[in-house]
C-alpha cells in the first residue's frame, strides 16, 4: 500500500489535472474496498470524465456540468446537457462499473444514483409559500407549487431508477414504456406502453440507465410527445456522445441529465468503458 506522502509526491509531478486519472503514475496502486483497478486496465482505455478533470475544466468555463472536451462529440453539447458533477455520484459510479459488484449492491446503488440525479433534474420545480408555525414562531415557508410530475422508465432496465426518483418525489405518477433493441438492426421495438390518464398535463422524466446509440431514447421521447406532453427530460446514468447527439438532433427541447459521458461505443453498440448490460446486472439475469 502506498504511503500518503508518496501519493502526494506523484500527484505533484503531474502538472495538468486532466491526466490525473490515467497518468504514468496510476492511482491503481491505492487499495480500496470499493475501487480495484489494475494498471493494465488504466493503460488500455481512457478513463471516463473524472472529478479532477471536471474541476479543472469547470474553472475554465465557470459551469457546474460540462462535457469532457477529450471525447468526440463533446464540443457539440449545449446547455440542455447536464453532466452532474458530485463526488458521491462519481464514487458510486465507480462501484457500478466494477464487474465484481454483486447484483444486490448494483441494484441498490443504481437507486441511490437515481436519487442524486433526480435532485438535479428537479432543480427548476416551481415553488410557492405557505404559512406554518415552527416551535418558535409563525413563518411563510417555501413549498412545491404542486405541479404534476411523472416518471417513465424504459423497461426493463429503467425500473432500477424509479425507486430513487420516488424517494425524492413521492407524489409522482409512474408510466411504463417497454422497449427492446433488435440485436441485428439495433432498432428499438416497442412491446408495452401504459401511461397515467393525465400524462399530458404532467412534467415527464424518462429514465434509463444507459444512453448508447440514442435510438431507444429518441423513440421513447417521440411516444411521450404523442400523448401531448410538452415538458420532457431524460435522465441516465452513463451516456455516449453519439446517443446525446441523436437526442439533441431529434429533440432539441429535451434536457438530458447524466452521471458521466463516456468515450464512445464498441462494435456491439455498448458504451465504453461503460458498466455492461445494466438490465442484466440489476436483475441478475446474466
């Protein structure tokens, strides 16, 4: 195990914080019960957006959520894309990425990250005030204005995020949209759809752990718009630049909230480095 003094010495040699996560002195030597990375893995593939690089980039741009300029397509992202920069979220994403994480832990942490992302995605909910009495005195206190809200998971993997959303917004209604990706054509196929009767009057948060090619998200947004919904947001754990671009091109009015923007897609259209098949890992079916 490396001493703290040696770690500080190594970090001080790296002048550009963008390279802290995969420098010639990798932090893989630091032993942790939650993060076990091997030096060979660090050298093979660039790390996803890390907090150190985010902090460096944010100082230049004075913004809390910016895309990583290293990855292709990141420069095309606009103010509708929110990459949530929070140490707890980054830490929990690392646990999800680890292939040795158990199904139980994976499922629980997906829900926890859902709470953290919902906190950001609901930042613009309107407020009003009401009179209450504290143990000390009466006051006009802020409270949600009562605007209707709905969460729509894309089945099946999206179900893993619903509990986290409902913990933050217990009064939300839940719609269900079943879609799967044809393994040959990569085209999304709808097989189920059930929405609240008043879905057109609600703000809608579509949730899915991964935004890869963008096909499923694009189709889901189109279906929700077909119900007459006007205020739609998309919330994912990890996104690829291609998926973001597809959603932006088709639905420039939809805001995207994600925990990280990864490098890209492999030949099977899986996000790299990603976290694998989220549905299989949530439900233990593989």
